[in-house]
């Protein structure tokens, strides 16, 4: 990165160095967004595992539902590039569905 942007000091290559710098910055932004989205997807898998292991316990299922609501807000605030907006949207919808499922399971598990 540094070697390529040092081209700006050579006569006539200032424009090329600026273009390379912009491309590198955009690539780093995309990589960061991808990394954050992958981390969110892994966290979601953990919530799914927690929901699976809490079957039959309304308190644990409600705890998962509450964590899912907070996680849904976290996913909505993720900064992603244009290419990743669909993935973020799908993740947000999946989280919402699992939140409702956890609440439904909690109601079904509650004995009267």
C-alpha cells in the first residue's frame, strides 16, 4: 500500500497514485464490512444454538428472544457496502423470524 501510494512523489504519476489510494481505501472498507457481517452471522448461529438447547424452558426461550431483539438492532446498525446490503437485510429478517419463534416457543412451553 505504502509503496504504491509513494508514486505520487514521481513526476506525472500523482493522478495514478490518487486513484490507487482511493481503490485501496474502498477495498479496505469492503473488507471491514464483510468481516463485520461474517461476525454477525456467527453470533446469529450462536443464538440459534442457544434457542435449540433451551427447548422446553420458557425463561431461557424468552432470554433468547430478548437477546435476538437487541441483536436485530445491532445488525440494523451495521455499516455495509452496497454489495452487502441484501445479506444484511436477509440476516435482519432471519433474526426477526427467530425472535418471534422464540417467543412462540416460550408461550407453548408455559404450563397453566
